[in-house]
């Protein structure tokens, strides 16, 4: 659906963002037009040589009128702004919380490309294939500077930062090819950093997934890396070193040595690999070495996928 003056609209949130945009633009335009119209009308009617009546109201009338005017022009904008705020906050909150059954795609930004990986191991560069009508959640990080993942047709833009994960989710409503931009100045080739989001019918998407299956899915690659980097030496089932067992840890609270508790999410696992002294699990000596500077962001995502797959309640992603 093409809205006047706006880019194509191809996600469930897009029309809602557009309605808010039109409402705010409409109200501010109406106020702006009314003010300019009054300036012109009063300028002509009460110009210096005009004979328009200029009665002097009594002091009581003046005081009452002033008070009423003050109330009206304080309360009216307040209500307008609060309405816009509540409306926008509803969209924002929905935008910020992905449904739990959303399909995940992992994004690593770098100067100057988008690297994307599906849980099944399918990898893409500057192109993201997604099914129509299904919630897709992007878990994003950057290998160097700040980038921003921007799909105008979805009305979504999210900064992608080094050293942390940001998320964005959407349900695409129209099959087709939609341009993806980098919306944060990130160096020489910023203007060329982009690509396409390709929205496919669900059956065609499943076929695409099958045809682009990699050598291994993310969890399997993560398992290989887990051995390669020596993680299994301490965290493995038969390890002699006293290190936390990772099976079933994902999504669970972890008590820390400082008495606080954190949820073992993507962020926690990433920080445990790169900054192991930051949050030491209670009851364990702080002997884990840091892997900062030794592991690529994509490999960390694979390791996280592996730890996730160890959850006894969760099925191993295939
Ligand atoms: Cu990446 Cu601009």
C-alpha cells in the first residue's frame, strides 16, 4: 500500500507509525495555519488607519479574559501532547518487545557490510530473506563502529552498537524486495552500506532455507568452536576443572559472587566470554581467561547458539 508522500508500507507496524505521523503532522499544520491566518486577518483589520472598533474592556473583564485564555492555551496543548505521547508510547512499547515465538536472525555490522546468519546456518551478506506474515527478531551487534539498521518500508530503524546486542522485530506484510540502509554515519563507504530485505511467501522461504543450508547450523558450529577455543576443557561434561555447567543455563537466573543475580541471556554469555571478571558466578573461582580480541562477533553468536541449544527444555535448533 503506497501512502501519499511516504515510502511503501510493508510491515504490520508501518501503517500505525504512518497514522501517528499523519495525526501529528495534521494537528501541527492546523495550529500553524490558524496562527498565520490570524496574523494576516488581524494585521489587515487592525492596521493603523483602520476604523475597526477598539473598545476598552473593564479591568475585571480584562483579568477574567486573561485568566481564561491562560487556562485554554495551557490545557489544550497539554492534552494534545499527552495524547501524542500515549499514542507513540504504545507503538514504541510494542516495537520494543518481540513475541517469544519470533524467528531469530543474527546480524553483525562491519565497515561496510551487513552479515546475517539464520539459526540453521544460512549466511547472507547485504541481503536478508524473511517469510511474509511471521514475526522475525533481529539480534544485532557491530564489529567496529556504530551502524544503524534501517528499513524504510518497515518504518523501523535501530542502532547497531559494538560491545552489545540490540534487537528489532517485525512482521512483513508484503512479499517483495525492500531497501535496507545504514542510517548512522560510519566512515568512508557509509552511503554504500546497504542491501535488501527480501520478503518471501512462507513456502518459498522454507525452500530458500533448504537450498541455502550451510555446512552446519549455528549451534553445531558453536559446538566446534566450543572445543576449538578450549571451552570444553573446563565447561565440558567430563571436565576436571570446577567451572559452571552450561546445560540449561540459558534464560535462567545466575547468582553472582557479589550477591546479585543476572539472567543468562545473550548479553551475559557474550560478556562472560570477553569480560569474564565482570560477573563471576557464585561459588566459582575467577579463573576464566578473557577471549577479548580473539573471537569474531559471528563466532560468539555461534557459541551463544550452542549454549542455548544445551537447554534441556529446548529443542536443539536444526
Ligand atoms: Cu554503517 Cu553507516
